[in-house]
C-alpha cells in the first residue's frame, strides 16, 4: 500500500491597462494563488460547501484555528469558487477578470477626480493624467497579475463607488449614508481594509464642502456631526462583529514574516516602521525595486536615531507638515495625502500584520499618489508660459508614461510563472531567506534536487531558525534515502518550534522508514497533541500500524483520517485495498461509492472499484470504469493491463490482446504482467487454432 509524502509547506502566507496587462493573461497560478485557490478545498469543493467558505479564512484554514492568519474574505473565496465551477482551473480567465476590474477602477478614478472642485485645483486634465498614471503604474502588477489580488481590486471598486456616492449625497439624500455603511459591511468580506471606507467618505465630504477654509471650531463641528458619529458607531460595530467571528483571537505571525513588528525593542520598532513608510513612498515614486516578498533580509532594521536612512523619513514628514500648514491656501496636497494614507492605515503597523511590505496593499492608496503627481505636474505646466518649455514638458510627460508602461510590461512578464517571479525577487533581495525557500520548494516539486538543496541550505544560513526550511530540507533528504540527515534537520526544526505538528509527523515518517516504530509512534502522537484533528497524521499512523501487521489499528486510523477530511484519496485507497485483500468485496463496493461522492474524479478509487467489480464478475460495470480512468490517464500502464485482465476473464480475448499490447507500447519494462499474460493468451490462441485444423 502506498504511503504518503507530506507536501512541503508553503509560506504563506484608463483603457491603457488592458493593453498593458494583456500579454500576462497566459500566465499560470503563482505564489499565493496556489494556496488560496488551487489547493483551497473551499474553492474546489462541489457542490458548494457554504459552511466551510464562511467558517474558513482566505487560505482554507478554520478561522478559529490558532494557525489561521485571520484573513477572512469569504465573498472573495466564493467568487473564486464560482469561477472554478464555470471555467475550472484556468488562470487566464481569472486574470482577465482582474484586468477588467482594473479598467473599471481606472474609469472610476477618472470619474471621481474630474468631479472635484475645491478652489479650482482640479481640472479635467489633472483627472485624466492621474487616471493614466493609475492605469499604468507598475506597483499595481501584483494586484492585477496575481489572482488573489482580486480582493484588492474589488475593495478598490467599492471604495471608489462609496466616494462617488458621497459626492452625489446632495442629490441622493440621507439614503446615501445607509448605502455607504452597507458597502463597508459587505466590503470587509472581500477585503478587511474596506473598514476604512467611512473615514475616506468623511474626508472627501470635508474637502468637497470646503470646510477647510473655515475656522477650527467650524471644522471641529463638522467632524463631530451626527452623520459622522453614525459612521463612527457603524464602523465600531462592524469591527466588533468582525473580531467576534474570529472569537477575538489575535493571529500569530513568525518573526521572519515581519521582524519589525515582532522586534523586542520599542525604539527599533518605531524607527524601522517609519522607515517602511518612506520605502512605500519610494517604490510608488520609482517602482524599479519590486519584489513579491519583502520579509527578513530585504530591509535592515534601524536600531538607533543616527542611522542615515532616517533622513528619508524626515523628508517625508517635512513634506506632510508643509501640506498641513498650507492646506487653507492649497488643499490639494493634503487631499492627496489623505486619500493615500486612509486606506493604508490597516497595513501601516497600527495592528500587527504578517508582512513587511506588500505591493498589492498599495493599490488603493496609489490613487492619492497618482493625484499628487498629476497635480504637481499641472502646477509646473501652468507656471511656465513659454511655448518651448510647454513642448518640452509634454514630451517629458510622454517619456514618463512610456517608461512606466515598459516597466509594467516587464513586471507583468515576471508574474507569468513562479520561476521568473522568484528569480526577479532574488535580484532585489538576495539575502531574503523566504525567496530562497520558495525557489527550493519549486525546485523540489520539479525534482531538481541539487537546486533545492542549494537554496534550502542558503535559506537556513541566512536565517538558522527557519523551521519550515529545516523541515523541508529533512523531507528532501528522506526522499533521497538519506534518513540520518533527514532526521537531523527535522529535529532542528522542532528545536526551533517544539509544537510544530507537521515536523513531528514528518519525523515519524522518517523514523518509520528507519523501522524505529516505537519512536515513530511517539512522534505521531506528539503531532496529534499539537494539532488535533490532523487527518494526514492519522493516515500515516495507519501506515505505521500496517507495517507492524496491526491491521485493525491501521483501519481505525485511516477511517479517522477520512472522517476528519473526506478528501484524502490515499486513505480511501488503503481502506479499499484492505477490504479487497480480505475478500470483503461488497463492503469495498459500498465504501468506494461513498468515497466517490467526495472525490468523484479520483482514479485510484475508481481503479480499485473496477478491480472489485471484476472479481464479482460484474464485467460491464468494471469495463465502464476502466475505460473512464484510461480516458483520464491514458499513459497509465497498470490501467491498460488490468483492463486486459478483465477481458481475459470475460473471454473477450481479442480485446484482452489489444489492451495488453497497449500496455506494452507504453512501457515494455513496467508491463511485465501484460507481457506474461499476452504470451499465455497468444499460446492459447495458437493451440485453439491448431486444434481446429486437426479436427
């Protein structure tokens, strides 16, 4: 019976836009897409498991699990599920929807900005230039080309619709406030940052009604108005409800995911976090330095006030202070800063997050940045009446657009595959252990063991406490048959994180391969101690008992595995094989039918079911199943061989010969049974032919 190999852990954790991203539509699912979509049972389950979708986080883990990152976006997951049921796993269709949403958002940005009229600082030209920058800015590539960026795109759409409703509130009446609160309540189930929508609407109303020109008391009265108080209360209620859904639990992040937020030194946290704001500004201003991951190794912590990098922080805050001081004379800079900062607040470190910098969270804040750039360019243009300077300005602006377009196309090309994406990150952050880890993981999946070993060791050298890299390196050595090294590295992972359930399970697999059954049993029990309801561990524990000929205990744990997770094909296969070996054919037929309700396309289950039908002489049912699984996996030698055996028993000798020959054509070395049976069958045919001639 086949034993499982535990999968290596993934870390998680204007119209121009269509033309700009169209060449990226043929890409595959990359990075977080794999976990949140391809391997997410909530997305792939059919019929729709509504309970799971609304009880699990974005990555398919129970929201109440200690291992959950608490990123709860059930409506985004539901959309992915609906697309999967319609298109299947076709990244092109999902990416095309992202591009369409980006086009819609670009038009909404243009529509919003062209309506603004405070002190005539915004013109149609400014709105058009800002929308163009938004359409082609390279920072948006992650949100548009990564399918999981759908959450950002939908949040942006709701955010802009809410702002447009605020602008039209005079015409639409008080019902607008109800709509905005509903958009916020619905929006948090697409993306948590939608909670900032009411604050953004208040700020836009503050700008639209030009309250900023009045005395401070009038401004304070506006801020404390009944409408704004209603928004505040609604926001607090939504936040409490959202926290209640996760039982008020706080997500646990690893130090390497966000070393700044998890630093023990308060001064280091404050200085480094403020430097991150300057880095976010910089990659918006000069988006050459882009990476899918900015974890440990990308940005060194700032530990004292004499670090020269703090000059960038001082410059950033100086500009913000100047904008605030001069807001009555020119509110545009402060308005741009406001609509940039407000949607960024949830990712600003106010609450602990599991990343250092995430480019996709800059998708909505970039609206304010694009407005600031367009407004600045407009000021320069209007300050130079000389014709030749105006021409030079226009050409410079066109050159800027071309540069951004080319960079966006280059970045979109890097998002076509994980190979190019990880390679690009290595150029930006060569000392990022997570980048090396992901390259090693990808190489392992492609059986490039030398490359995987190199990058796992590099990741560990950069971050010796990298428990996932240590465990996966141990798994790799196990696959290579080097069990001593495998046990060494997995134990090192457990020394770093003693309650690492996956590592305990993998240690048990290594010890079982060593025939150290007593230690393996203890490791499996530790895995179940730290992660209750661990289906894969029960499956492997069943394999351990099978190795010791303890068949009833093995069957018990396989049944426990499928009870916890019915989508465990190897556990089902082992149960069916045991029933088949014991001659319990009717039970095997019944259990296989149950298994196929959970895994309707699983060929291993259909294969065993077909074998049992054959033994029961239900030849028609067996033939139908064999033909179906051969259609799904036409290159499987065993399937063709067993179909030949079925025809052989059924006395359909010509069909049997054809099936055996098909198996031999596929692989002569592996088709031993087919070759032997074909030889016997041909001898039998010759004898029958000779006997007819004699008669």
